C-alpha cells in the first residue's frame, strides 16, 4: 500500500505481481547456496529478516522512480532500522558472513581491464548499478524465475542480461 500511495512507479505493477516478486526473490535468496545456514541458530532469524527486507527493496521497491526511492527508503528503514544511515537502502546488500549490510561499492572491482579485442559495444564496465543488477538477476535466474528488466534507454538492461546468460553453466540453463 505504501508504494501505491506514496511512490511513483516507472513501470506500474499490480499488487499481487509485486508480492509474488517479493516471495520469488526471497525464496531464491534464502538458500544454503547463498549462505543461509539453518544450523546457525544464533543468527538464523536475523538473516531471514535481512533477506526478506532485501527482497522487499528489490521487488516491491524496484519499480519506483529515482525520486520515489527516497520515500521507499524511509519505509524500508521502518521495516529494518539496522540499515546504515548513509545513502539509501538501495545501496546495500546482505552480508550473511558478517551478519550485516554492506555497500554495493565493496563489490565493484577497483580495476577494470577488458579482454583484448572486445568490441566497444560489448564492454560491461562494472559499476554499482551493473553489479547490483547482475546480482539480483543472477539469483533469480539460478532459481529459474522469469525476469523482466525495465528502465529507461541506455541503462544496460540488455548488456546485463547477456553477461548473465553467458556466465550460467550451459548444460544447466540451455
């Protein structure tokens, strides 16, 4: 309800589709392959809550405009006040090993050197946006979920999808 009342969507979605996206992303994230350990009784509930909040941000809050992200940020911080105070909730991912939120900046390689003879139009320069989009899409692709990337022209949607499709094991995902 918050998204519909307070935010503007770049790509309008029906509430039931947004909730399904939330549950699909949560299911894809909350796996042992992604680091969730049911045997870790001390941190299990914390990890589940963090993964759920991350899924909330990247499903329910994924379709809002840049201006509306600030409003959704305030809402998400009410759900999980443990987010770092700098930047918005969109700037963080769940680090289960250290039981906290980490900046996407930490996942961006410090140096970038394209492979020799790579055509300019095939270059994928790692940025915060490409790293986080690749992360979310890869998690969903490995869970065999349908994915629709939306955004304005020139944001790298096609390049992200091509990069991910090339990185998946061919025998499993052909």
